[in-house]
């Protein structure tokens, strides 16, 4: 995983708690990187999962809730730093549909070694969509937070139900998104 994710996770955790708590979590984990991350570096997802687990324990919050919160944090980061992807979209569905075909194409240009998840979207109607997250990484709650923030960004309210179809070591989760009637 790219270091940007680690750097932003630690920023979010420091803001939600404090630097001493985050340092204590990092010091208490056996991390290959030693807990030092560069935005352009690449690190194992297992370190991210370990950090989230450590933060979960110290902050007395479920790891899934921290992942969701981080999804919200990262969405704001993406809007602030990569606004061109969002300004041309008219709805959350437009944005979600563009992730694999536009956003990830650009990410691969910048970071050819990036290991990105796949997102398959299917618009069922003007108010319903499915989005399937496919990855070796168990970050479905992070994706849930990203989807929630995307909807909020475009001023859309929706119900999201989750169908976890993961098996063995592959994570595959279908997010069923139904826009609320206006």
C-alpha cells in the first residue's frame, strides 16, 4: 500500500486522540517499517490492519468504525487534493462509477506499482446502484466510509446495505446503494 494511506491514517488518529496515544500504539507493534512512513513509500497492508487494531484497542472503538471514519477522512483528502475528479461529476453514482475507469487509471500512471482494489458498479435504476469491492485487503469498512462521504459530498442521502461475499483470502463485498426519495 502507498505510504499516503499510512500518513493520513496517523494524522486522523492524532486528531481524534493525541500524538502520545498514536506513538504508544506504534511503539507497541512489531512493524516491518518501524512505524515510520513516507507518502511515496510502499508498505504492507498487514501493517495498516495492525495499526487500526492497535488504535481500536487504545481508543476503545471497533476497528470497523475506525476504518469507516478513515474512509470519511480520506474522501475529504481526495476532494481537497484531487478536486478535478469530483468537479466534473454530477452525482455520487457518477463518481463511484468512475473509480476503476478514471481514477485508478490516473493513480497507476503516478504509481505503477500500486496494488489497487477493483470496483465493479452496476446502476440498477436512477436511484439504485450496486458497487462491489474486490481485493485481497479486508478494507470494506474503509470503502463504506468513502461511499458515505461521496454521497454527502453530492448532497445525496441513501440507504446502504452490505452483502459480504468474501471467501478464503479474498474480500468481496457488495454495497447496495438506494438513494432516498427527494
